């Protein structure tokens, strides 16, 4: 996906990183709710298969175009078809937008089991000698 700044992308960048995924999912959900002609009182669960709800390939194409305009990047149609839920699609979009969703740093590795063994042995020895 190639990125070009849009108002929505700028808005996402102003939101704390911890809240961006939820904001993106809300925008994706809105696109699907519109395409599925859902009323305001109808819920669209993030894990509902939108094809089972009646989404057509024509509507998927419309959603693809709308998301590309909103996000300022290309959305691969194959991703839309391979991600049949809003949650899946949101995950794929997050992965494809590293500028807005920086990778989460892995926690530093803790001491290995071998490094802890002398400490555990010492603590056990102290416990049983007391």
C-alpha cells in the first residue's frame, strides 16, 4: 500500500496510538454498515462475516474505493475478500499502515531459565534450611 496524506489519516495521527485501531475499526464499520444498508439501530459485530450478511462483490469494490480515499492508500481487493470480517480487515489495514500504526515493541527478554536456576536453588536452600 502506498500512502498519501488525507484528512482522516491526519485525524488518526492526532489520536493516541493506543486508540487508533478502535478509530480505524469504527471507520471501517461505518463503510460496511452503509454498504449493507443497515439502519442506525442494527449492530454490525466486528467478527460477523459480511458476505454472510449479504455483501456483494460490487459493494466490496465500493468499500475498497471509499477506504482508499479515506486512508490515502491502495487497498488490495484480495485483502477485502480474504478478510471477511471488520476485525480481520482492520488488522490487515493496521499492518499495512506502519506510519500510523508503529509496530509494537516486543518486551525485553527476561532472564533465561538457566540464569534463574542459581537464584531459585539459593532461595530453596534458604527456605529448607530455615
